[in-house]
C-alpha cells in the first residue's frame, strides 16, 4: 500500500477519534450558570434532604440548625451576601473568596446544592401557621411550671445549660418542637452531651460537655461553673449521650404542651 493510500485510510479514523475525545470536554465546559438558573427542588422532601446535607457539610461551622457556630454566622437571619436563589447557590457551591466560607464538597450534585438552598430559605420562612395553644400561656409555663428558663435562654434571659431558643421558631417545625419536648433523647447532638468525671480522690464532677480533645476536657456543672481536666489526671470519665432535659410527659397536660409549643413557635426572627 502506498503512503498516499495509507494516509487516506488513517485520516478519517483520526478525525473520528478526535471528535469522540473532545465532545465530552465541550459538555463539561458549559458555564455553571446554565445549570443553576432556577430552583425546582423546593418541596417539603427537598427541604428535608437539604437539611440533611447542611447538617453533614455546613453544621460544623454554622451550627446544626443554622443558628451559628464557632466559625460561621447565624443563617436564620438571612444571608446578606446573596439576594437571589442563584446567588445563594453560587455561595454554597463555590464559597466566598478571601473568607473562611468554603464551598460544599465538589462531589455534591447541583440537585443537592439546590436542596440546601431550599433549606436555607426555610430558615427564614415566617409564613403564618395555624398553631394550637396560647403563646401567652406558654410563655408563663416556660418561666413557671415548665422551668424551661433554668436551662434555656430567650433574648438574653435564662440559663446556658441548653440551646438558646431566641429564634427556635425559625429553626424547628411544629412537630419537631413537640418531639423535642416529649422525646428529648431522640436527637441529641454531641454539643449537648454530658461528661461525668471521677477524680483521683473518688469525687465525681458532672456537667455539660463544653469542649474535649485528645488530652483535655472542659464541662459546665449545674451551677454553670466551668471545670477543666487533664484526661491523664483523672481516674475515669464517661460521656452521657442522652439529653439532660426531662420529657414533659407526666409533667404538663396535653393542653399545656400545646401552649408551650405555641410560645416556642412564636420565637421567630421579626421581619425588618
């Protein structure tokens, strides 16, 4: 076969191979904006899935329910860096340059990111809901018979041995509030575990687990006093992963539970 015949045979094969290897690259090179024009993942299930992704990837900085953490701000008050869903998508996906805000895992799909956007929007959804019970009566229960303010703070008043509830109505649905009151052990994050430390002299100190690393731990006792221990300097220690909060069952009537839930749900971010 002559060189001219050989080239005539090989050239079409090279062109076909070039098309096959470059076509996918053209697809991947599409601008991200095209894929993020509108959010169609806004249903109740989408919000729930977005909450799950948020807790896994964003909760460490922004808090499990978006109310703020050691590194990230409170997201229940809105995100000033984005005025549209598309802008919020971009921040969740890519992060904010020159800040500690990094983007979500590159392995996450656009659908997952949109679900997180829907969840973040739900944190600021203040639509009216028909709530059984009286918020006024619930407020009295909170500070009285329920004794909730001994552990929980609302707008700067109350204890520190439980989560701040100043905006809990933005973060929790009605059924979640009822579940938290009746079955508090169902969902206890490590932030609210208890440490029980037995010192070398046999005395025991127990309190809320404030901090723990490989060598040391710190807790806050029922009097809100802080204790620090070296792990090598104690006889033993145990983590108690149940809630320090007792169930309201047997303490409050069903009507009183409705009133308390109504009050908690009323603790929402006010529109500016």
